[in-house]
C-alpha cells in the first residue's frame, strides 16, 4: 500500500467492473476506497461478497458503505453484507450506509423480500442510514463526499460522487448517460472512474464509447479508468487506448 510523502492516501481497488449482466463473468459494481482514516465501499452490487473474498479483503474492515443509486446491480448486495455481519463476521461496531433519498426504506424492502426474518433488532449492531442530497457535501472521517445528481433515473435520484481526502480527489460517475458537467467535475481530479457501459449501441441511460471517445481529450483528470463495462464494450477494451477496469486493479492516487 503506497502513500504519498505527505502521508495522504486515497487508494481504490476495483472489486466489480461489470454492468448489470456480469458481462464476461465479471462481478457487479463495487469499489473499495481506502484513505488514512477510512475504508469503505462505493456501491455494493449483489456479487459484493464474492468480489471481496476473492481479493481477499476482510469484510470486517469496512467502516461504511456509499450507494450511488438504487438499482439492483449497485445496492443489491447490501442484504448479503448485513447477513455477513450477523453470521460470518459478527459485527458490533456501527455501520452507516450513505445513499440517495429513500435508501433506508429500499434496503429494508429488499431485506424483507430476501430474508424476512432479518429484522433491524436482529443485526447485533447499529445500522444507520444517511441520505446524500445533490450538492450537499458530507464529511466522514477524512473523506468529503460531494454528490451530484446525474440523469440516469427520473424519479429516484442517481448520484455521481466526488470524494476528496487530504487533497486527493476521486470522481465516480455512478451510472449516467454522458453529461457535460463531467468535464468540469473531472478537471484536476486524481482519478475519474467513468462508466462506459456500451461500445456503440445505446444501452439505456448509460455512456457509450462512441459518445465518450471525442470527449476524452477534454477530460483533464490525471487518470481515467472506464467502469461498468458491458459485453460489447469489454470486447473492445484492448483497442481503445483508454484504461478499462478489471477486478483486483488497485490504484493509488
Ligand atoms: Zn449499473
Ligand atoms: Zn443504474
């Protein structure tokens, strides 16, 4: 694990780089972020336990969880993580899940569908939810989160999030179609994890490579890594000249 001379740390490990379909056999969206004072998940797809244990990363090391939006491939792993903390790695310290408005109700609705017997009082630890509101900055330990609403959904809120720690900055697009605000948001960041689900055929409200390609020179980030890769996009990763995420890739900014 590397740290800069000043002792600042913002490291990202790719846990899952696929779209909703586990294209190419890759796990769903999930990223481990480590700073000097915090270790946390950004998104928590259904395959999150598989992805963590393959590294391996001790599930007990997670201080908190951040959810960009409430699509299944981004938060469907939360019930399994909570189950892990009841049975496999019994947790006593509190856990906070940060996510868009409505996150608590959606997680408990999901939990009731999957494991109806798991009630809040059975967790054995305090589970808290904090709603991330667009443009409302939240600081946790040495991490500042700046959520920005992106046009991925109409009613539910989808967020891109800029994380800052000790002057290091990570921009996470979440799921989103291209939005020109990414040019401003990416300026000067150490790492931009930018979704690029499709290669050339539009795939819902997502970014496709043929849209992103001419914009790459405008992205003044220090490192650009494409994530949330669909089947066709994955097939072109070797030839596009921009780095594509793969599991286990650890990026020290
Ligand atoms: Zn997704
Ligand atoms: Zn989505």
